């Protein structure tokens, strides 16, 4: 395994236009950038972030499988302070918005990309629902 250096995993889904912007941003911030390929979706996230090619080889997909239908980002190896700084810098630099973001944790490092995507989609839907309820309650 590679040392735990700050890393951003980007899943572009149907948007292939944002990789360069995030690649350039990561380079300017001295953050390792990984544009995750579909063949890596079945790998544990920790392996995608920090595994070397030999370790990843057994998990690579042989045929087309499920796709990630949206854009997602996984941030790995950041301290809390540095994470907040980087997220703020992303806003300041007007990078394309990525609605689904997660920190790589001890708990989710064993999940594969598709499982994380489904989990984040559920969370995103619940948050939206809560916001709508909050707006409805204010109007009453």
C-alpha cells in the first residue's frame, strides 16, 4: 500500500468535463488526484485510494457492470482542518459542483464505489426531503 497521502478520488459519471479542473486544482494544492475508472468500481475504496497496481489487479472488472450515474468525490488522508480548508478552496476557485462527497474512513474503506454511491444517494435524498419539510413547516 502507498503511504496515506492526501488523495481525491473523482467519479465523473456522465460528466467527463470536470476532471481537468480538479486535476489542476489538486496539483496546485499538492494533493494526489485519481480519476476513478469504471473497472475500479468493485475494489474496496481504501485500495482505490492507496493500493498499488499489483494489489488492485485482482479487483479490476473484466466486463461492463453497473455505472455510477452521477458525480462523486472521495477525500482520503486529510485532517479535519485541512479538509475544511480544501473544501473552502474548491468554492473559492469556483470548481464544478460535486454534490456527493465522502471522507474515506476506517468504516467505509472496505466498501466498493457502487455501494458508497448508493449510500450517498440515499443520504442526499433524505437531506433534500428534510430541507423540503423544513421549508413546508416554515410556511405553515
